[in-house]
């Protein structure tokens, strides 16, 4: 589990071996993944498959993001 707070640089690219769920507890986050831009607000979440390169940028100092990595086999049903 990774917790992020405050402003983060968008140039820092991440890639996780396992799937990860990004949840915005407070503030606004812009996530770039697989050529798409996602704007997430408080209470929004984004599920990223393992191996997906992504960047995130927070919109202010009060932003808090929780990232939970999921290990092993994960099957998402009903998208």
C-alpha cells in the first residue's frame, strides 16, 4: 500500500508488476495511463492492470491518494 499526499510531479512514470487500485481520499488527481487521461476527484478510483505505465499529478497540497497493489490472480467481472 502506498499513500501519497501533496503535489507530485507528472514526469515520474510508474509501472507495477501487479494490478493496483488508486483511490482519491481528498483533492483532485490527473492520471495518464495507456494514452488516456483520467481526472479523478474525491471518492473516485481507478483500477490499473499490472504492467501499465502511468503518471499521476495532484492538483493541490491537500490531495491524498491511496494506492493498493493486488497480488496474484485477479479477475474483474462486469465492467
